[in-house]
C-alpha cells in the first residue's frame, strides 16, 4: 500500500480525494471533543474545573511525540531509500509537530500555574519536551539553511534520526527522575487509571488531533509537490538561449562570475 | 436562570483565565497553522495551473 502510494502522481490523486474527507472529519470530531471536554466532562475532585486543560494538553503531548516518530521514520526512509516523497513527508510534518509541542508547552504552563504554583519548573519532563520543541525548530532551520535542497534534506534527516533518543527520555522521564509532573495514567501497563467520564473525551480529542495531523500532512505534502513541479516547469519554460539551440542552463548551476 | 448557568460555566470554578487561555492558545496555534497551510496549498495549485496552461508557448 505504501509502495503503491509512493508514486507522486498517484499520491496526488489519492490525497486529493482524501483531503476534504479528512478535513471534514477532523473538524467534526474536534467539535464533538471540545463540547464534551468543556461542557459534559466532570470537574476533577481535586483540581476542579482546571482539569479541562488536560483534554488539550495530553493529546497535544501525544501528537508531539508521534509526529516526531513519524518524521524520524520518514527521514530514515529518505536516507535509505532516497525516495523524494519520504523527504517531503518529513519536512511537511515538522511544523505540525512543532505546533503541537508549542500547544503542549503553553497549556502545560497554564495548567501548572494554578496547580503547582509555577508557570515553569526545570524538571525532567518539561525540559525534555522543551528540547523536543527545539529539535523541531532546529530541523526546520537546518533543512532551509542550504542552497542545495537535497543537502539540506539529508542534514535534516540525520538530525531527525539523532533526535529520536529524546523520545524515550520524554516518555520515561516521569519514572526515571523525581519530577513534579504526574506519571502516565492512560498509556501504562495494567490499563488506564483515569475515570471513563474523562478518558472518553480525552480519546475523542486525541482522534481529532490525529485527523488534523493527517489533513495538514497531506495538505503540506501536496503543496510541496505543487511547488517543486512549478519550479521545474518555470526552469524548462525559459526560452532556449539564442544561437546555441541548447536547453537553457539553470541559473543556480551557472557560476556566479559569469 | 440560563444566563446564570452560562456565567457559572464561563467562570470555570475560578480557573476561567487558565482554562480559556489554554483553549485560546490551542485555537490560535492550530487554527493559524491550518489557515496558512491551506492558503499556501491553494496558491501553489493556482500557480501550477497557470504554468501548465501555456498561452502559445512551446510545450513538449
């Protein structure tokens, strides 16, 4: 299935069909999740209404990790298989992952202030997620730092792969170190320890964020393919150089002194 | 009665600032990202359509 989709023309066809469905589904599930989280979910017996921040903080954190994992796998595929779609997928995912990480950090801060009495503490979980945010930004900056697109993509792919070490550190930071952050209560051995009335809206919000990620990913990958094709067309559409009858040389390939 | 219930809901048990700020940040970040990605997608499609329908130029 993945290898069949790996043809850019087929990818454009399939993604063009999937795009409106994914967009509509993510909007619908997000609406359901928001109403559930803000109106129907019960307040916590200790944290009161502030617990409603959890319904965006926790799914954003999950997506921050999963999008990075996706980006790393796509980068690995790009390095090994040299397939342009893998590279495009990794680069399309990076800003989405950075956005989810930013939402996770901001909502965590807004939740920490009333519950812990501090906007920020330099504890293992918070610091490792901040590192994740900088990994996303570093990846985006590195990819765009080269004039030669393929070199930037390769450098970015290496960074994305090296950064994978951070993922288990984030996941297990709450078990390895004494932190203020509470340990996992949903994805843990022995099943979740959270009440159904809170778990369900949490999962709905997680599904909404996943659909949103899928929609944004396809949208950004299609944009990248469109722009690459447009760039190629613009180069070939240039009229042949007079007298030579040869195809025009690419402006980037021409030495600067000429 | 209804107004009171809405005001009670908006107050979020005294955590109104934190809860609504958190949801506002999420809406701004994800909504902004979605808007700009959607707009760039549309622009890239339009640009490609312009390039692939040549006026009278040569086309292989």
